[in-house]
């Protein structure tokens, strides 16, 4: 028994020694040829499937899934696009695509909404930034995977879609039914608020696609033209990039250049100095009117929209109000590797003109204002309840003929702000409007 025990120990020592030797050899190969070391692991698994799997595998599908998994392991924004997904990705930059209109990332085995896009099905159905889509058409995202969930959310326009959503402010799930649409994103919307001293232009940037900068310039020109007809001038601009998911970097740079006289707009820094770049505003290009500005941001303001907010903030060109932005300070580069596939890869971080990296932090507003709902009292009811000197004067005027004569020459009532529907319905906009009026008053000579 003792001899057998010794023999077993000798075998164990030999095996243990062999394992150590293999481990050392493995580590040496990893250090000397790291790429070959990792490629070999993939090759060995691929060959094992080829040899022993119960049926002939679908090789292209295996390869696609492997590449996609590899990219998804890096960060939520890198990705692999094939066939219909590739076509969808390319058409997005032109501002026209089908679906429900949300910018999303994978998180916690669910689909996290970065932001819904204005006037599209998801927005109209009440889905907001920070919500989680955990189920699609009766299937859990955790079971079907992110890519298949995204594919399920697309479809023919007019067809219905059922989503299971966890709202950002709640812990319970809600079923949401909506209809898919083919949508062309309008990147710019604008309105004019007129005042006795001039006009305030409200410009909403919903996304940064190929038309954003040109449409922005057209909007500002239209605002000025409309005001000129009424012999008024543009006195201030409210720029709204709330729930703007971002888009094309070059469009964000062009928008900043339109508002900033000169200087750095954004810089990007990659690994080991790769993909380093500095974008600056040129002095001799068309510029927006030099009037006071307020920029509105929220938790759905991401990527290219944060570049704009950060640059205008650092250059002291605008006052930023709202809530902290999303915090996507990463730059993706897209490369089409063949006719049916392309890779979107995070290649750098971007930094604001002052050198801030906002990735994971977001842009902090100069004035923090959360959204709220305000109920305004009816004017007639308020007048009935209020006790003012003007009500006493009106009583005395009935018995004073001199006051009646003066009444024709002057109006005792103070001027009131004729609140627009937007002012009443959008609390953050109302505060932005109040602020821009204050800035205008202090600059009017």
C-alpha cells in the first residue's frame, strides 16, 4: 500500500510539474505574441464546433455573433452592423428611418432609453429618458438579447408593437402599445416670442444629422426676417437641446462655430496619441447674431448635444440651465468592412474647451432647474381676489370728473406678460424665458 501511495504521489508531482510547465509556456506565448495567443483560442473553439457539434453550424452567423459580442464587451456604444442593421444605421445619419424613435443602449439585460426623439411613436407613448424596455411583444429582453430586441422593435409602418417598460421614477412595469412609423427627423424647430423691446427666438435642436447646421441657419434667418417686417430686432436666443441624443460630430462642431467667434470647440484624445484632434471655430465664417443666449439641457442631452452645451458654457457664450446631461463623452468611428457589414468603434474621448472630460459625469448646468408642473390661476379669478390700489382708484373715478378726463390719456394698469401656451406648459422653458428677458434688459442701452 505504501509503495502504491508513493507511486500515486510521483504521478501527481509529474502532472503538476507538467501543468506548471504548460502554464509558463502559455504565459510566454501570451507575452511574446499576444494577438496570436487570443486568436488561437477563438480558432480552437471554432474548430471544436466544426468537428463535434451535433449538426452543421451556420458559420457566418457564428462569426457575426462572435464579433458583435467582442465589441459589446468594450462599451455600450461600440457595435457590429450587418445587412438590414447596416442599412438602418446608414439611413439614420440622413435623418430618415423606420421604427419607434428612441436612442438606446444595452444595460442590465434590458434596453435603456437614452432619449426618445420628438414627435415619434415612443415619445408620444410617454417613454422618456432613463426608462428601461424589459420586454418586446411578450418576450423578455434578458432572454432574447439586445440585438434581437432592437430588431423586434423595427418593422413595417403602421404595425403595432407591445413593450414592457420600467419607468425611470418607478419600480413597477407598464405595458405600452404603439405603432411603428417611417419618420423623417426634422432637426430644427423654432418659434418667436415678441416683446416691446424686440423678439426672442426659441430654437429646438432635436438631433444632429446632415441637415442640422443648414436648417439652424435658415431658422435664425427666418426669425430675423419675420421680426424685421414688424420693425423689431432679435434680442435673444433660447437654444433647446433637451432630450437630444446627439449624432454627427461635424454637425455639432459647425453649430458651435456658428455661435462662437473663435477658439477651441472640442478636442478628442485617443489611446497613445491616436485619434487626437482639436476642432476650433474659424473667425471668417458666417456667425449668428451676437445676442444673449440661454441653452436648455436635461438628462437626455447626450453626445453631440453635450459638445454644444459644453463649448458654449466654457466660452461664456450662453447660460446653461436645466438638469445634468447624460454624460456620453466618447467618440465613435464607423468603418464599413465589406458590402454587408460595418463596425462602430469607440476611438477617443472628447473634452470641452476648458479640458473637461464629461464621460459618465455630464454637463452641469449653470442654473439647476428641474422640470415641474405649475397651475396658473385664471386672470378673472385673481382680479376678484386681489386688493389693489388700482381697484380703489377705479371706484373713485366714478365720482371724479377730472380723473375721467385723465383716464383717456393714460392706462393705470401695469403691463403684463402675455404668457404663451409654451410658457404655461413647460416650466423649464418659462424659467429660460424669464432669464433671457433679464439678460436682455441688462444689455439694452
